[in-house]
């Protein structure tokens, strides 16, 4: 299983995203429930974490996080003060939407946490097949495929052994 920029521990950017969604709701139907569930320590997120941690050893899992801050150009400082703990520069605001601490799962077994040299928006966008981050993901996928036959055979043996019990 490969997860790119998934905020398992929640994200500090959620409140800011909800503010942007409220602005959008002035001219379009919106729903902020998914965002609310991604707040740090939300009960829904904690339940998901607990459920996955208990079965994590069954999967070969790679968690990828962004190494660079995501910049939001043209956001006025007044708007950013509405709950976005971001770093401000002269012409924009930036933060890591999913830092390493949120990309990983405490208690998960057999997982690997890997940085991609991108911001959150660019994590699944690659300039070419020679992009270092694309090659990193390809190596992970190739390794998972290589190991999969043995894992599947092991699970079939287990299933047949316990069949009819």
C-alpha cells in the first residue's frame, strides 16, 4: 500500500481549508465534513488509526510525505490569520500540509515513511520518468510486486490450513 501525503495524524491546515470552503459556499454547494474529520485528534481519524494499526502487519505499506512547504500565493495576511499556522514570506504564505509526523502511524507494524522532494500539491506530479521522486515510488512498487508472490502463497497456505475449522 502506498499513501501519498495522507494526514494520518490530522493536519494543521484544516481550519484554513474550511475558511476557504466557506468562501466557496457563497457561490457553490460545499461540504466540510471530510475536512473536519482531518483535524488533529478528531474522533473519526483516531478510530481509523486504531483500526489500521491493528492490521498493519498484514500489508507492506509506504507512507510518503512532502519535504517542502506548500506555498499559497496571493493570500492576504488577514485571511491567513484565521487559524493557519503557516510561515509567511514577502509574497506568499507556506506550510507543510502533511509533515512527516502526520504521514506516519504510531503503532503500525512494517511500514516505511519516505520523503518526496515536493510540496503537497506536487506530490503526485512528476516532470518526467527520470524524476527522482517518481523513481523512488517506482522502486517501492517494484519491491512490493517482487515480494507479492511469496506473500500470496503464504496466505493461501494459511487459508488452506485453517479451512473448515
